[in-house]
């Protein structure tokens, strides 16, 4: 068992820095989780969690959850836990969801630390935490994305268990087998596409089998691989149990996971337009470049550079490295987890939308690859023949790394709580991205806008309509707006009779000629506005042509 690393052994300083950084991130999360607003899915997911709770509380008899919207195709472990906590704690369920998001997100940081440390040592562990902390796709979503962020952590846990298993090849320990089953169940039970992780593992195992076949012969190679697979297979009952707990519909019929895969293979919604490279495009018509482009403009520069270097270095180490085949197979798992989903989307061109939120689950693996490159550079700098040159080289590397981390961290501070809208310097930050890409597509700015509207109403209540609720026309997530605004307001899409108009700063929301009461901005970019439209009816909350 790993113990606190405050001894004199090499890497103790890096380990201490890792623990300090984890503590800092936990403190920030604890202080800020309540700042994040509600998005498009929060209200419906809270209902899903309540139905799951009633299903279990009724002794599995209240089965309405198996026909609720389309959410039964997803696992609901996060929603269930949040609802269960709301039943015993005197706290609003949405506050619990944000806090729980912070807790699950912190688990992801711990997992990438353990994975990178196991792969390349303490320096890699520290670098992985720091890189994931400046990843807007992970940090920006972990507080408020109940689908993709928990799935990312579950996949990271499965990668951790798989890396452990290859370290122990061909005899993974009972603890490793248990972890493998736990995280496999969580991954597939959270989103059925977690089945994709089997491709990563099988690819690594195939590599290991071929290399050991050439070295030791077919019989020995097949024997070791067979033993390894059989021992890991002992985890499958646990995996199925966990899957059933977090996704009961998935085990109500053994064929249900396949029905879910079939459901996801087709686009089931009425197409809408999203801004991409300056053009509003129907989501089924997005180009193959959609995902690679958004990764290139949304990830911080240091993150991008180290990730690409780490991927290249890992592939070289797999093909030409001198490490054991089993240890090289670990790298295949990480590279596949980071790159395969992107390559699959580029190749098959499915419908893509909402930026790259559906790819949150690859962000831990990207950070791990980046950490491998950082650790390699640190090692090479320390291997310089002259001690003074080694110190100078490592000092320069530390400075570059610090600047590369602190610059996006500073942007996160300015953007808070909209870190997920971060864009890098390649596109000119959020100012350059404003007319090119989607920013607050989740609608988080409604929280701050609602608070400021409420302040205005409090100060002017005597001049406002009396004896009825104030009507607010909404362009954005209406249920989220209703929850944020509270009981004194009535939300609507009716632009003819509204008192106020609450709109996201996105291209599809109508701009009206009316006094602006509230404007939520970051770096001069508008995220949301509230207009006073009393006596100023306008055609629609949506811009012409939407």
C-alpha cells in the first residue's frame, strides 16, 4: 500500500507538491462549487434521480423510471446519489449536485495522479494534476455536467485498474481485480459507450500477446495471456452488480445495453444550428474537423504541446522501448483512451454538438500523456553531465511549466464560473471565439443574471406590476431559468406579453431594442442579458432564421 511520501527518497518533493496541489484544488472546489449555475439538463436529471430513488425505495416496484424521457438509456448513479442525499440533508438538491460534482471531480484528479505516478514517477504525477486542472473540458464541466464528468472519472478509474493489472501481469492481485470490476461497472453503467474501453484493453493485450509470442513461444504466451484474462474475468459479476445499481434499466433485460447502443447510433432530435468557425451549421452537417478543431482552440497551449509530445513519445516507447512488454502495454491503454475516440469520430462522422462536452471522458488520458512528456523532459534535463547545467535546465523547464499553468489558471479566475468557455490564444481567447464558436451553450450565466434581476426588482418593486408573477421570456434553458429565478417569476417563450427578456449571449437569441437591465460579461464578451420589455412586444425570443 502506498504511504505518504515525506521521506528522503527521490521524488518526495514532487509527491509533497502533488498532495499540496490536490489540497488546494479541493479547497477551491469547496469554496466555489455553489457559484455554478444550472444548465439545460439539471432539472430533468434531478427528476431522473428522484425516480431512481423511488424505484429502490419501493422495493423495485415503481418502474416509471424505465420510461422517463430518454434518460433510462443513461446510467443515473450520480443523480440517484444526489437525490438520496437531498432526502437526508437540509440542502437544496441542486446545491448537492454541484457539491457532488466537485467531489467526483476531485476523485478524477487523484486517479490521474496515481496513474501517471505509476507510469513515470512522482514528477509525472504532479504534472498530471496540474495539466488536468487547466483543462477547461474537465475542470469546467466537473461541477455541472452530471453525464460526462462522472463518466470521465469512471473511465479514469478503469484505466488505473488496467494499468495496475498490466503491472502485475499475468497475475493481477485480488485488489486489482476488484478495482477493475468496480470501475468497469461504473463506466458502462454511467454511459453504455463505456464498452469502448474494451477496445483499449484488447489492443494492449493483443500487443502483449504478439511480443511475448515472439520472445517465448506461442504456448507460454497463450498460457500467460489466458491466465491474465481469466483472473480479470473474475471481476465481471461485481461489474454487472455495480452496473445494475447505477443503471437498473441496463439489467432489467440483458439485451437493454444493446438497445441503448442502437439508440445512440442514430440522431433522435430535431436538428438545430450551432456556431462553428463563424457559420451557424446544422449539427448533423458538422464537418469531420469539428472535434479536432475545437480541441486545438480550447485546450491551453502547454496542455496541447505536452499531450502531443506525450502521445508521440508513448508510441515510440511501445514500438522501440526497452521496458517489459507488459509495461509497454500500459502505454497503449492510455494512448488508445486519449486518441481512439477522436479518430473514431473523424472517421465515422456522427452528429456532434455542444462543443466537445461529449469528450470530457478523454481529458484525463490527455493529461496523463502530457505528464509523461513533462517527466521525460525533467529527467533529460537532470541527466546533463554538468551539475550546474542540469540545475539551469531544470530551472528553465520549471519556469516554462509554471507560466504555462498559471496563464490559463489566471484566465479561469477571470472567467469563473464559466471556465468551460475558455479558448486559447490561437483563436484570440473568448474575444476571438465570440463570433466563431459557441461559448455558454450550457446556459450557466442565467444564475448570475437571475440574481441581478432579482436585485433590480427588489429596488423597483413599487413601479412593477402588482398582484401577479412577473413574466420573463427566456432564450436558453427555460427550466434552469425558472429554478434560478424563483417563485415570484413565471418563465415563458411568449415575447408579446413578457415583462422581462432573459437571453443568452449566443447567436440564436434575438437582440431587441429595449433597455438592458442586466448584462453578464467576461472580458467584454456578453454571456447573458436581461431586457426590460414592458410595453415593447417583439416577434420571438429567437433570432430570425432560427
